[in-house]
């Protein structure tokens, strides 16, 4: 079925992106993000606010991007509900 969303700055359906990072002590962190995608042939664009993940990227300059899938929906949902920043200060 076709649905007209009007003029919007996004593509539908949006993927759920899993952003993986490590902190300065090597502790892993994972978040799910819906606002992002491919920017160019060799670049991704992520719209992230203040998260443990963004803190880690600022410190280490490194991250990975993976797609959530139907077979990983439960752990990806957990990552989207539980915040490392609120749990760890």
C-alpha cells in the first residue's frame, strides 16, 4: 500500500542502526539509533544527541554500525530501552 507522508527529510522505512563503541577503558557500549543512514558511497550520517555512545566516540574516535534484523529484535529492543548513561552516571 502506498502512503503519502508529504515533504519530509527522511526515507521510510527507516532502519534501526546499532552503534557500537568502547570507552577509554575498553568497556563496550551499544545503542540503537533510528536517525541515520548512508551519506555517500563511503560515509554514514548519524543524528545522535547526548549518550554514552557519543561520549565514547568523542574519546576514542571509533564506532561500528550494524543493522537490527528480525532475528535480533529482542536484544536490539533491550538496547533501545536501557540507557548506559543513566545506569552509569
